[in-house]
């Protein structure tokens, strides 16, 4: 088979690394890929942006691609799956209608309310005055969310009412996230640990992946600003089988049934971002794809052939495969550029990846590229250093031994991934 992977971050390096191990795969293309996907066996980077849907369809048609796998949310929400389906090209991911679960938080909230799926109370507003009037009826500041895609930056958790007013103003009056913040949600603030439960879906059957915990804050002890994610581990000890059964029964199954009833059955990965509250698990967000950096911890645990699983999803035959997972724990530590999540330098030379891999780590690249034969930084999140272990402690120890081998100027990373 010839497979096209869309995207160029750590998630896509991990996906491509796993796909390249399949005997079904003859050639892999990654659009646009990064410095890591470039060096995988059978694999070639293609200079097409992940959101250039027309160029991607043309490429897949010309190269007779047998399966396209979409990493990021932007092309899914823009309708890449519908375009490929019209062209008769097999593709793994939800249609544009189904991807609204991530693309519009207002849609997702209404959907959950309609289907009785546990989630925080929220009210949507398009107008500043109305939002402010509502805000003043509340006893405590709510969470403020831009409804549309905002690259993981569209959520503010204010400490005071003044901060809440400021966030609403920035979104509705100052258009901070453009069209993505034309509608905002004012949402009840929940408390509890967070858990990411992801499932492969073929429209009818679902298979739950090892549940992961993400570390969104920049600094140790969950301090500092939110980022795209500074590390992850899986499976999380929070995810007991009783909890997972409850999540499947009260959240995942009703969501898939509701989406199917709307005539747009869900194929791809459904990602439920949960908060484990005293009233049980509640949805704080849906994503329509694999998580980043969760994937860098989850996929190395997969024993089975990923191509067979993805094809089964696309063909509605997930009930005929039985994905098997290693009985281990994976920890993945993000190494980011100095300054991230604000402005950061690029072009810094990276060394030590082979040494880290000699220790038994797997290093997945994100913001990297090759320049004159050298690997250099090219983004905010640069590398993900993953290690597997029998315990979370041994996995974390090994991941950090790998991190210690890797150098680039002003690298920053958290020291408590898998250790909190
Ligand atoms: P999101 O981008 O939707 O994942 O939200 C970013 C972060 O905001 C989450 O990881 C939570 O820590 C926090 N958050 C989102 N919704 C709520 C909520 N209703 N209550 C408390 N914290 C929330
Ligand atoms: N790790 C959070 C996300 O992928 O959205």
C-alpha cells in the first residue's frame, strides 16, 4: 500500500513511525512532515501544507494513494474527508459534519445537552452586552471559551470576574481569535483531575485506546501558561476499568449514537477530554483526532498493525480486528524551544537523539527540519522523548535519561512528567 499522512508534528511522526513498521506498507508520504519523518524507512516528505485540501486530493489521486491518515484538526474541520470521499479516495477521519464536535464548541455543547451526555453547564453568546449581563448574574467567574478552533489557546480559566470580563471582551469585541471567537461559551467551572479517553471508531464499533494524561501547563507542578502540551503518559492509573466502562456507557456510546442518528456516522478517532468530578466524568471538550502529545505515549504501546486497524475503521469492520496493547506504561516528555509558548528562536542545532535512542528511548520530532545536513529546531515544541517501562517511575526515569542526552540551545522541558 501507499499511504499519505497529513500533518507535520510529533503526533504525525509517531503515526508515520508506526505505519512504517507494517508489512502492508510499501511507501509513505507525509505532507508536510518534519525532520524526523524525513528519515523513516519507506518515507518521503511532500511540500504540501496540511490545510491545502485541493493539492492533497490531487496528490493522492496522482500517486494512487490507498489510504490517507489525517493528524490535525484543521483539515478535518475544513472537510478534507468529504473531499477525498467525493474523489473516491480512502481516508481515515470524521467528515466535516462529524468533526463539528471539535470545530464548534457551541455545536458540541448543544449536542451533549440533547443526548444527555454529562458536561459542564454553558451558555453561548455572540454579543458582548448580553454576555456581560449574564456574567453579572453569576456568583463565580465561569470558564470562557472561543467556540471555534483556536490552536489550543481559546480557553481562559479566570480567577476573578474582572479577568472574566476581559476575556469576553478580547474575544467578542477585539476578535482575538477572528471568526473562531465570534461565538463564546460561558461555562461552569468544574474541578477534578483531567483524563483523555480516545477511541478508534468505524461508525458503529469503538475500541478504546490506553487512556492518557496530558500536561498542558509550561512549568513543573502545573504552573505557568497553557501550552499545546508539555508531555503525556498512558495508561493513566486514574482510568480504572469501572471508570472506563462508565465513560463508554455515558459518553462515548451516546455520542457515536447521536452522531450516527444525525446521518453522519463517526469514523476516525473520537477524543473525549474529561474532568473527573465528584459527579462522575464530565466532558470538557471533544477532539476529532488523535491528541498531541498523547499519541507519542499511546501509539508506542500498540502491538498490533496500525494499518489493519485504520483500514478496518474506514471499511466499517472494526468488529473484526482485536487491537492488542503492551502491558506497560509509556511516558513522553516534550522538549520545547526557549521562549515557547511565546516567541522563540529557530535554527538551533539539535544533537544527542541517537544517544537517547541507544538508551532505549524513542524520540519523536515535532518542530524540526534538516538544514545543510544538520537537524535544527523549527518550531515551539521540538521533540518528544518517549520511554516504556513496567512502572510509571521506571518509564519516566528512562525518558529523562534520554532527555539528558539531547541538546539544543535554550531547550526547556518539565521535570515532572509522569512524576506528579
Ligand atoms: P481545552 O482547550 O478545551 O482543552 O481547555 C483547556 C483547559 O482548560 C483544560 O485542559 C482544562 O484544564 C481547562 N478547562 C476547560 N473547561 C473547563 C471547565 N469547565 N472547568 C474547569 N477547567 C476547564
Ligand atoms: N493534547 C491535547 C490535544 O491534542 O488537543
